[in-house]
C-alpha cells in the first residue's frame, strides 16, 4: 500500500475590510441679522427638530457663535447644510451652515 504524503490545506478567503464612512459635522454659524424664530423654523424644517431642541440649538449658537447641529455622512451633511443656507438666502437672511470633518 502506498502512502500519500500530501497535506491538504483549506483555502482561506480574504474578506475585504470595509471602512465606515467618515462623519461630518453640520455647523450653524450665528449672525446678528437673522431672527431667532426663522432660525428655529429652518432647524425644524431641514433637520426635523422639535421646537424645544431648535430653540436650544439656536441659543447655543447665539451664545458661543457656532453650534454643531448634526453629525452624519458627508453627502447628507453637505446636502442639509446647502438646503438650510439656500432656504435662508431665499428669505433674504444671511444665515450660514457649514460642514467640516469630525475628528
């Protein structure tokens, strides 16, 4: 009887490592011209916030100059910031929203 000396090794499958998408912050920049009620209305309409949460975010931006509104994927953050800024421009207010990467 002949002995077979070959060893069979199972094939390993390499799984590609999927990275989570980098997150971006949407930041509300305070100005002295946009009425508080309008800022709250924009936060409610674009970011689906309640009246109370919108009021707190608006006051935070008023006190500190800026306020992080939401942290999400880049394309969503840029779309929301652009939508909110365009809504303010259409109404004639200089309200600004920007995005920046989360650290």
